[in-house]
C-alpha cells in the first residue's frame, strides 16, 4: 500500500487529505494572529507553508500541535473533525511537530527522549529499558543514522537533535509531520541529510508540512505550497507551477499606508562607517556607511543577523574582525561606554527587557544615561531628573501626566518615546534603532516615525533595523538587506520595493543589485 | 549524490576526544568520585586517630546521618524538577512535636499509628507547598520560604514554652531511634530501605523519569504530554511525607523536642544534595548521590571534630566544599559543551 501511495504521489486530486484546516481564527488579546487560515495536506506529500514574519505560520503550527486551540474554524485529521485540548491529543491523532528549537531533555538519553511520556512498561508498571533501547536502535537504523541510543542528548549538534525529534515522531507512528524551520540552524551537509530523511518518509506515505524561509528548499523538496499573509490564507498551489517571483509577490502583496513621513533630508557627511565587521558563525564581512540626516534600514529575515550587527557595532558583543568609525574617528570596539562617548546610541529591540527599567519611574528611566552628568557628589536630585525628563518629554510629545509614575503604566508607544528620550539625552550623532515600532499601535507608530524624521532634520544619522517592509520602504533612504549573516543587497530608494527586498532577504541571487 | 550516500556520510567526527570522554565519565559517575573522596577522608583520619574507625564512632556517624540523608533523598525529588523545598526543617519540627505531644497525652498509641500520623502531617505540609507551586504558581523558593516560617509559627503557637522529653515516650518507640539489629541501627535501615525504594522508582517507573524530564525541559515535558502540575504536586507531597517521617525518627532518636527542633536543618540538606551532585538547575542527580553527599558532609564534620579543628574552620570547610562541588560541576559541563561546539564547527 505504501508503494501505491508513493506512486500516486501527492498530486492526485481525489486522494483523501491527511489534514485539513478550514477558516481558522485565533486572537491573542487584541491582536489577531490568524484571521482565516486554511491548510490542505495530502499523504505522501511535502507541503511548504510560506509567509513573512508575523504571517501566522507559527500560530498554525501551535494549533496543529494542540498547544493553542483556535477561536473558530474546523480542523480535520483523516477526514474526522478533531479538537485538541493538549499536545497529547494531537499526538494521539498522529500529528508530530518538530520545532525550530528542539524540545528535548538535555540530561536524558536519546532512548528516554524518544519514549518520554509513553514509555513501554511491563505489567508491574516497570520500564522496559532494554526493549525501548532495541526499538530506538532499529529506528535509527531505518533512518540511516548512526547514533548511540544510550547517549545523553546534551552536547548533540542541532542536526542530530532534530534526528532524535524525527525518530520520536516516527516511533509514535505519526503520519503527519510538521517541521517548523528545521533547516534554520543546519549546515549544508546536514540539510542534505535531513532532506534525504524527509524524502524517505514521504515515500512511506507520511504527510509533511515544511516551513522555511529558503525558497530554493521549497523548490528542491516540496510538491505543493500554501502562502499566508497577515494571518490569512492567500493561495495553495503546485510548487512546480510557481516561480520565486510569484511566490514573493503573493507573500508581500499589500497596500502601503501613507502615514510615513518619508524624510527628504539630503544626506551630509559620513557619520557611521563600518568596514569588514565579522563575528564567527553570526555575520561576515559587513561594510556600509550612514550619513548625517540619512536613514539606512537594515532588513532581512529574523535570524539573518541584523540585531547582532547592531550589538557588535555598539560593543555589546565582541567582533572577530572589522573596524568602525564615528564621525571619522575610529571606535574602540567591544566597549559600550566608549561607543556612547563617541556619540552612538542604541535603542534595543526588546523595550521591556533591554530598554527600560520597568519598575522605575518615567523620569528615572529617561535620565538613566545621564546619571554621571546629573549627579552631585554621587547623589541624584529628583528635581533634576524631573526637569530633564520633562524637557525631553515635551520634545517627543510624551503623553504622561506624572513623570514620577512607574514607566510600566505608559502605553507601548510612549514607552518607546521614553527609551528614545533616554538615548537622545546623551546627544548622539548616530542612532541605531532596532524594531522601532514593534508591539505599538498604529497611531503611536506614526508619532514615532515623525519623531525620527524630526531628528534627521537636526542632522542625526539613523540605522534602523526593521522586519516590517512598509516601514522600511516608507522611511529609509537606503536599505541594506542581510541574508544569513551577509549583505545580500544594498538598495537605493528607487531600487527598493517589497519584491526586491524580499527576494534579497530570501537569498535569491539574481536580484542582487 | 544518491540518498544512500548522503545517509552514510559522517555528519560528525566519529570519536570524541580522549579528554572529553574522561570528562563525560566523571560528570556521569559522580557517585564514584564521591565514594573515592569519602574513602580518602575516612582512611586519612583513621591513620591519625585510629579510633575514628571504632564501631561506636561509625554507629554514631550513621545515626547522625540517617535523618539528614532521608531528608536529602526527599528533597532530591523536588530538586530534580528544578524546584526547592525549604520548609522541610519546619515540617520535621512540627511532626516531631505533634507526635511527641500525642504520646504524652495517649501513652498507649501504637508505634505504627504514631509513624502514620507523622507521615500524614508531612503529607499535609507537602500538599500546601504543592498547591502553592502548581495551582498558585508561586515560585517554589518563595512558596516554601514562606511555609518555612508559617509551619514554624504553627509549631511555636502549639508548643508555647513546652518541651517533650524522653520519659513520655513508650519503650517500644524509643527503640526506633537507638535500637539495632545485627549491629545495624533501625534508623539507618529505614533510611537505606527508603533510599533503595526511591532509587528503584526513579529509575524504573514512568513517574520517576517524569521528574527528570520536567526539570530538564519544563516546556518539553508539557509537549510530551506529561501532566506537569500533577507530577510537581506529587513530588512536593513525597518530599513532605519524608520530612514528616524524619520528624518521627527525630523524636525517637533525641527524645527531647521543643519548638525549635530541626531549625535550619534544610540548609544542611540542600548542601548535602548539592555536594551529592543533584543539580540546582534540575534534571540531573540521583538519590544515591544525594545520600552520599549527606554522608560525606557528616564524615567530614566528625573528622574535623576528632582532629580538633576549630569550629570556625569546620564551617568554612563545609562552605568551601559546597562551592567546590558547584563550581566543579559548572566548569566540567562548560568544558564539555565548549568541546562539543568546537567539534561541530569543524563539520
């Protein structure tokens, strides 16, 4: 029967689907993660799920895995409607999920990892160590990998950990296998080994959902694909009938709002110059310049190394090679203090974790970078804090009644302004801002954009890291696109559009300008 | 390249370096190194003072270590899940006094019933801790720190200024603390028996392995379909029950109990578990290692007394030992991790 399914491949339209998801919706608080998700998987096919960051792919995975329950919609496995309350329910229905980061038990052996939660026992409830170990040995042989079942998982490479995850799925007799960006952390050779295993499983009639940002993997491995955008289904089609351009257009095609000020300042002298910056295994040979009055956007997929480049420039992470100049003066890398003194400011991605002291007042947060300047013999005066922060609050149109109130009481947009105030107060000439509008509402976004535009007019140089393409297109003078730690393209304003940026971010060579 | 070819490609270098295998062995077999250290200390001390190995002194050490070892074994179960139970000293005190009080009011209570009541008190204390951690979602450090004070407070309120002394205890109960069979104290037999039972359970039963899984990867355990809250609750229940039993044994051994009995013992127990290579990060350790840790600390303490080392140095050496155990573990596993990463980068 296996052969029959394999021979018919995935493309027979009247083959009964292994899994169907219809009109699924899911909201987290006020945020709609999925508005209309659809998925149709056949036995014996590798099905790609594609979409930008935030398109809702991870939410679909979590629904199929039984981690989240959808607010509305139908999920069918083998034609029967199911509703999963726990991951164990999904597993019993024959669905196994391999997450981006393996969810293994480091201190336990491969065998124990594979059987955790459903170990073989004898009639006294005792574990049958030997039987399980023998089963795992057979399983690993079937997959064609040589790993010792008794080995502790801690210390295995990510690729081997994924092999363990797949073995776990197989031992559960899973016939639907979900793989969430399994290749993100693998070397070329490891990817090929994974593909070989995936193809072997497909021939055995398993339905596989494969999530990846690498289009060449989609073409190499999958038979059909489904594209999502902003939490909604866009299309499902045969991979063979698609090309990269078409896929990218479906992934990004949406209207641009016009609330971007699109600053028209004329760039002046070079303020930030980066040459040959490298950090082993993270990014390599990064060189670019940012001029006074210019916004340069650093675009790319999550994990392409954008934030890491910013951290290395600022000196939080060490760089293995490369040089940085600020206003023509070489910067002593690896010392954030020196970077601040040289006129560099970094507004981090994670406001709550890295940008603010959530338990302190607005005034205290806004003046945190000026402790030395504002203190008298080591003491801070509250009046000074209040006055300085009020000045900046007025400049940035901060909506706060009481600067002595806890910063956690502010909205996301206003919190972002406090972080901006904190860094602007140091009088920087270069501002690096990582995901400036993540998690803040549309109105507040526009205000943050106008604030940035204002700063440009005052001669600030801005390096903006952003995952939101409309934001990049609406704000930047130039965009640098990173792909897997390298500069894939540098696009000027008339060269950049959603397609060129996305294609470069996905590593499509021909579009590099 | 055909599929078979790709599958047979060595994705990793076949053999780990010699030094790494040696490190890995040391990490996995801490019981062996603990026993070796124990042997060296016992032999060294007895060379200087031959009566360190006298039957009486060995029996004293074993009696002293029994209660701590028992508590350590119970705490290990909780620590495996990356939790902590600081309230065991208070539970022990409460159980010891309540059972003693029971004897002073009803001298003819059967011994078995007294033990059962002690265990029941422990179960209750464990249930409170377990509910706070699983249902109340209070971090176990905070939850059991507060129950440490609460249980002790209940103890003080109940006891007032009273004191139980050995005269109210029936003969057949006191035997539990002082009697022995074929030279082996009953208390040691109870502790050792429970240790073996628990070791067998942790290794050979689904529930036992789930303690390890939860501490190793909490989210992963949930995804594997383990009922994490139930398992965590049962761990605190077990730890509490053992503390309750330890309270009964404490009463039998020392005879006199007041409101501050067992005060601060939880820190000795945590120290013993850590020295016995139970990881504070959860997921690894064994009850045998934990009991060896308790034994090692007890032997060192009495060796220092016999060698006339001043009290200050006794405490300092205990502290240094804990530090050594933790930093040693951290350094070893970090070296192991670094070597693994280096090998993977060569691929």
